[in-house]
C-alpha cells in the first residue's frame, strides 16, 4: 500500500513476480482481480475490503498481511502507518454502519473487559459493580497468576 496505486504496484511487482508462491503464475493484475490481495492506495484497500461483505456476509475480524513476499521492514512499517491512520478507522466506521442488529460487535478488548465486569457483578449479585471493587477482575487474575508462579517455583 502506498499513497497512490501506481507507486504501490511499481514497488510490489518485483516481490510478487519473484515470490515462489506467485512467480510465473497469473500476473499481479489477474491475481488481485481474482483474490483478496489488494495492492494500491489506502482508498483502494478500503473499497476492496468493503466488498468482502458481499461474498462472506458480515464478519468481525479482518486480517491484513503486510510483511509479504519479502518486503523490506521499512516498507512494512510505512504500510502499517497507512493502515492504522487511513484504512482501519474508515473500515470500522463503515462496517459498523452497515452491520445488521443481529450481528454482534467484534471482540474488542473493551468489550471483553465489559463482559467480564458484568459477569463478576452478576455473580456478586450487584448489577453494575465488580464483585470486589473496580479492579476485581484484574486483581483476581493477578492473584491466580501469582499462585501459579508459586506452585511452579
């Protein structure tokens, strides 16, 4: 991924052409037309990723393979910046806006913590509160971890 698609294609083509998994097969253009592989600008990555819902329905996770086919680390890190700054925020917003109410939210860290807090509160019989205060989940996990470490020492 680069700010413009021409740079992305020009930079990735040698890696694609020489990668054992792709080399001497379909062209880069044929492969990107027939598979989820996207080589282009942030907007092209957004546009193609948003079409996946048509084939796969609503889903909660998206994997982006960035360190692909021998790309240099500098290139991968630059692409990760573009992904995080320009692509992911738009995809989150667009997928959330189009998600039917029957499809649950993705398993974010915040959602998992909230679910654990609700379970702790329910177990304690006090809806909306932790069983043992605001840090009960973390504290009990830390306590269990300490017990495990002591048992193996």
